[in-house]
């Protein structure tokens, strides 16, 4: 985006800005009598509206034997409803000039969204209300089997036949015991999907896809009073519902363990170190994200400079703090060069983590991460749908969509001592799970079991 357009966009958002200059998204939040949350964020800068609905259910809410149901439902929601007919969702929206029509699933929520011309807002609201209120009327064995086949094929493409996916499977199995919802990743197990019945799917829908477990967000060019009338028209007649109770499940304690994985798709060796870490937005979450960036940021990260530039042991290094509802996972992954010694890489990684636990980061390292975080946050506000997702995320995890400054302050105000203490608490060597991937010359046989990792993806209607 050109500089003057970015300035204009941020000026439209600021209503008013915080004293320190952070943008503030103007919004109104209210609730319908049936329990549906609504967030309205008007912005007349462009004649478009993002219609974005989150159902507060993800793979972390699944039970043993029913893995992959949240993701399966993402697909089912594009199949058609009682009043739209089969496979008409995309067709209707495209005819209305919509863009960015999609759905995503992760451990914590399932989202559906489309960006429509302002004069087509009612069309989008009608379609979303159809999916909430009338999907089951059109559900039958044929439609379910079709989407199960689609999801299983997606798993084969994205996970079973992807280089280094076997390491993800092994990591989650090592970190979480059988029965923990995070053990089975978002896309689910083939055998669980094969066993899914129409009755299973209906029970899942009636539990989680109720108004009280959903938040509808509109961001863009609309009149708030008119939008409220349309929301009431299309969602207000649904019966009262109750938000399902979510029971917090702690991450199990794990002892240090090394697991070797032979991967016929891998071309280079790779090693991943994984630890249990804080949940999203909880104490220590931001501190570990700063540590991850300080370790592995391209060009400036400590491990990146040591392993890629100075010693030339690695092709690349990456690190991530992934906070979820119940807990998080902190990872460091190194792709080795052909002639590198694995022992040298492992020693270097653990030494650098131990150094972080004993010697505070410099103010410059912390400031760099905070500035990068600010820049990403501001850039994300340019997109209407990204803006809606930001409001949704803060609303789900923090109960308040208005948390931009609070979130940024977690990074701006983090002290070197807080970061050091958090690393010492969570990233001890005696709790590290190490996954070593080795290229295999063995002929490949498609995996039909195991635990796959799927990122939020181009969803349901395929």
C-alpha cells in the first residue's frame, strides 16, 4: 500500500488514537437474546464489508475417537443448506461480487468469512444465518461421505506426503498423552474420520454451532443502525442457547527424550526441539515470543548468525512460541547442511538457550522485536478481514476486542529479566523433546495413521 493510503487508512481507524499513538479500532459489541455476540466496526473508507463469524470450537475441544470433527465441519458448512441448495454458497457470493470467501480451523476456533460490496451485506448475513440455522436440514450420508473423502485427501496432500510432517506427528505424540485433545492435530486421524456418522456430526453441530458459542463481526462500510436491523432479522429468531462449558486441560509434564524419524520425502536432516510453554496471552507468552525472535530471526537471530553465517552448519533456523487455549508449544527447528554434525548443532542450540536462561537479552534485541511486532500489527489493519480477525481474537481470548495497546505493551514493556526468568522456567534441557528427521531411501508407503498438523487453510468448499 502506498504511504498516503496507509496514512488515510490509519486515520480512519483512529477514533481517537491512544496517547502513545497506537491505532484504535472503533467498534460496538452487543449480544442478541439468543446468545450470539456481535461486533460492529464501521469504516467508510472503501465500499466493502468483511463478514466474519467465529464459532468458538477447534480441535482442542474434540474427544478421543472424534478427532478432525472441527475441521470436517469447516468443510460441511460449504455444502449447502435447506434454502440455498447443494453447493450454492460460493456461487451466490461470487455472483454478488464477493471476495476472500473462505474458512479456517485451528485448535481454538473455526472461522468463516467473506468480503462483499457494501450493498450486498444482507446477502452475506443471510448465507451465514442459513449455515447456522439450517445446515442440518440438508445433511445426509452422501454429503457427509463426500466431505470425509475431501478431508482425508487433503490430509494425504498436506500431511501424509509432505516432507518433515512425520516430525510433527512424532512431536505431538511425545508432548501429549493419549486422550489429550492436542495430541490429535487439527486435520484429525483417518480412522476417526472414516467412522464419523451423520448422528455424530449432528451432535457436534448442536453442541458447538449454537448462537451462544459464536461471534459475528462486521468490519467496513455499513450503517450501524441498519446493520443491527439486518443482524436481528437473520439471526435474532434463532432460539436461545447456552455456551458449552470448556474444561481446562493442563499440559502433561514430560522428560527429555530424543526421537528419530525416517522420512522418505526429506532431502536434508532436520532437528526440532520442543517444550511445553504458556497459553496464548498468558504470563510468559510474549516473553517467549521475544526469545524466539531473538534466537532465530533471519539475519539478526543469535542462532541464525551462529549456525547459518558463522559456522555454516545449517540451511535455516526457525523458532516459534505457539500459545493456544490450554497451553503452548515453543519450538526451535534447524535444517542441517549435508556435512554438518548433528551433535554440533544440538550442542549449539542448547547452549544458546541455556545462555538466554542465565544472561538477559540486550535492550536492542528486545526493542527490535517490539518494533517488528508493532509494524506487523499496523500492517494487519489495512485488510478489513484481518481487522475483523484481530477483534475476534482479542474477544475470544481476552473477552474484550479493544486490546491492541495492551497486546503491544506486552512486548514494549517486557524486561530483560522477565524474559530471562521465563526462559529458565520453561526451556530447561531436561524437559526438551528432540525430534531428529533423517532422509530415508526406503520406498514410500502412504501413511493412513498418525497425527498431522494443518495450518489454517483455503477451506471448506473444495
